[in-house]
C-alpha cells in the first residue's frame, strides 16, 4: 500500500518594501535623524502703503449737516412784510435734530430757495432744535417749513400755495407742531398735535428771543402777552419772528 507523499515545503517569501516606498522611507529616516523638517515659508503679503493704516485710525467722523452751514453776516432790510434779505444763510435740508418740509407739496426736504434767513434766525432754529432733541430724545425731529427766499422780497401765492404776506427779510420761520404719532410730517388736524411738546416749543422760541410767536386759535397754546399771539391759519404750525440783531435791520 502506497503511503501518501507529503507536500514539499516552499521557503517563506520575504515581502520587502516596494522600491519607491523604500526610497521614501529611507529619505524620511535620514531627514528625521538630521533634525526636524522646516516648513516652507508662507507667501509674502503686500504691506499697506505708508500712513494708510494710521490715517484710517485717526480719520474723524463726517460732520453733521448743521455743522456745515456756510455762515456769513446777514442783514434784514425793511420789514417782514415789505423788505429784503442781504447775505442770507441757507438752512440745511435736514440735520440730526430737524428736517425741512415743502409746505406746498408736503414733501421733504424743502427746496433750497425756501430756506434762507439771517444768520441769527438760522442759529435760533438750530439751537431750539438741538435743545428740543436733548430734552426729548425719543421725540421726532423739529419739522421746519418756510423761511425766506435767497434775497428775501415778496413770497406770495405766485410761489405756491397761499404764500406769505411776511417772510420777506429773513426774520420769519414756520415750524410745524410735533405730532402725537411721532411722524415727521405736517399735521392735518389739531387732534394730531402733541400739545405738551408744542407748548414747550413755543416756550423755547420765546426764551430764544422771539419778537412774536403766532399760534392757531384751536391749539390752546399760550405765552407772554404781545409775544405769543393767536392768528388764523396757524393750527398746523407756529410762525416765529425773531428780533433783528443790533444793527441787523436797515
């Protein structure tokens, strides 16, 4: 009986690294033994132009419109209802504490040619608007209507709406009463008025040296006799007339 033959054992095959892998491993070992591998230098970044960063850091914030008024000495010639304006100063279209409204179109801002007054009148408007905003930070800005034309003179119906009999020598300004709903618009009814804020406005203009403040008969606003006076067609705005500065009216 034949015995089964045992399979011939083959010598074990040695699995060494592939040539490319072996080369990489050898190179890594060599670099490691020589010291740590240095990372490549980062790509150079463009340096800012000299002085640019410093200029950006010290650049002042933009000035508000009311700080950009072109001031000059003005003169109110004649009377408010028969006069003219010399060296008029233009009130900006709007500012941080006020906005202007065209009383004819009821749009904002008012055209530039309707916003001229004496330098003193413009200063009074800006001062009252600033004080009003400081006392009532949440209140609407002061809504300003007509002042005078660039050289004063007639400002009648030919310039839109009912026109003005006065507003001729840069001493008059119309200011609309604050609204209870906080809108910076012309009120259409006395029921819309914030009477408390309106009375404070009257008082502020009186303290600022107003010669007259005309108010509507239905507003129930009050003030010193012969200064605060009731006048028809003034239920939506107060009409302020300031005294001319010394030597300001000729």
